[in-house]
């Protein structure tokens, strides 16, 4: 069974994710970054609101290999999307090609190696897959395909991909995203499908308790913004201070990675010096 999704960017501005979810959309890829200097201003709100309404969400990066090396763009992406979301990060390569197939493929594999998404996921069209990229090398490296193939009605692959893991098959009207145009029609959004088993495979995993503990301590120190931080904090417009360490760590350890706090008063506070003094294995000791 195939399940429906969308992919959005700043062109869709601020979707009403309540209506999108009610329409039956199960997942969304959201543009995070483009090249080495553009961050989609709607990204964080889209991620928070979509996930709060039950959608599985992933970020994607629009590549400009003809302008930047992969290191520069991977650093730019990870500076804004420091941790993976529900779906794997997608690398959008559909134009801006380098002169050779080898160079384009090297660029993609370098980006994936730096970003360390699992699995590596490439969004491209038939032209990209057959004329600008070495599909055999990418398949051998475990890169899965999100195939832009307008008009397709199944997940048949291209080049050395026997099957696409996800398919962008066209555009359409989706309540909550589409809006009236001057000519009386409705704007459209990209439409996607993927097999239920792929969605399950991609979203069934999760960080270990130890990894989550380390994420908590990193966010307290300002290094990361884990996805539960966006959904539980940013959505409530509660801006946490670095002094929230004690309650955040204890509640996260005890509730498996979910934040619990007093919406009126916020967590209890600790001085910044106390936060800086917490070692990365502190959460493990708090269980005893």
C-alpha cells in the first residue's frame, strides 16, 4: 500500500498543518537549506506544526555543486538541521551540474558522508539519474531514490535503481496548503507517495537512551536542537534558558526523551556555571 505525502518550501509559506493532516497526508519533506547561504524561514515552524499534527517529517537540501563544494553545503545544512528528523535527509540534485558524471557523483557521496543521514536519500529526475550521475555507484553505496517522475503511477526506478523508495508524481490541490489564485483556481503543491513498508522502515528506529541523554546535554549547552525540542518547546513559544539543566535532564531521562514542564512557570533553573559543569555521562548517573 502506498501512502500520500507532500514536499514544501518557502513557496508554500505557512501551511495549515491541521487541515493538511485531516486531508490524509502522512508525511512531508520540508526545504531547510539551499546552497551555502539560504535557510528557509518557514522550516522550523513547518517541522514543528507538521509533527505536532502527526505527520512524519524530513528536511531536504537543494544542492548547487556548480557553485560550492559538498563540504561547504553539508556544513551549512547541518548548522541549521543538526539532527535527523523522522525521514532521512534528502539531497535535491536536479540542476546546477558539474561537467562530468564522476564529479557530480563524488559531490553527492561526499555530502552524504558528511551529513551522515541513514539511509542516504537522493531526490533527482530521470535526466539527473541517467545523464549526470553514476547510478551504479550510488546504489552500491546504499543511496536510495526519491524519484521526480511527473505522471508516473508506480514506484518503478530509473537507471540502476530497480525501484524508487519514494515518488514525486505530480502536483495537486491540498487543503491547508493551496490557496486561491487571481484567476479563481487554486495553487498546487508537490505530491508524493511511498510504500507503507518504506515509511515504517524509515521511521521505526530511534535514538538509544544514551544518545538521547547526550542530545539533552548538548541542547542545554547550546550545541543542538533535537526534534522533540522543536515540538515541545518551540511550538509553545517557550524559550528555554541554558539554566534549565536539572529539570530538563531529569524529566527527559525518566520519560524516554519527552520534555515535561510547567507551562506557566517553566522548569526550575540552574546557573550557567552548573550547566557547563555537567559531564556528558551525567544523565546515566541520575538513573541510580
